[in-house]
C-alpha cells in the first residue's frame, strides 16, 4: 500500500514537472517569448556598444592630448622649417 502511494506521489510530481517544462518551452517559442528574448539581447548589445563607445572616446581624447603635448606650438619656440600650418585643417 505504501509503495503504491509513493509511486502515485512520484508520478504526480514528475507529471507536474513535465507540464511545467512543456508550458515554459511553449511560452519561449511563442512570438511573445521570442520577442522578449530578442529584446533582452538587443538591450545587452546596446549596453556593450555604449561601453565600447565610451572607451573609444576616452582613448581618442588621450591620443589627442598626447599629440597636442607633443606637437602644439609653445611660447617662445621658433618655428622649425616646414612647420607651416596654413595647409592644415582647422588652422583657419
């Protein structure tokens, strides 16, 4: 008698778990479930692209500062031959 009750309870538990998994899979494969998954991935990609953009902006600023330190005209410095900046963009 106890053995039959055990198998009945085990079967009910396994049946409930199987129904839960089937419903979850059905929900994931529905158009709404697919849209939620895609939306989550797009949000992750958007965040990654934002971080990449911030890193690139920082790297460009550091590079620009280094170039300005290296090549910006200093007070009292004589221009070197070929140091004509008229043809450079932004030299206005």
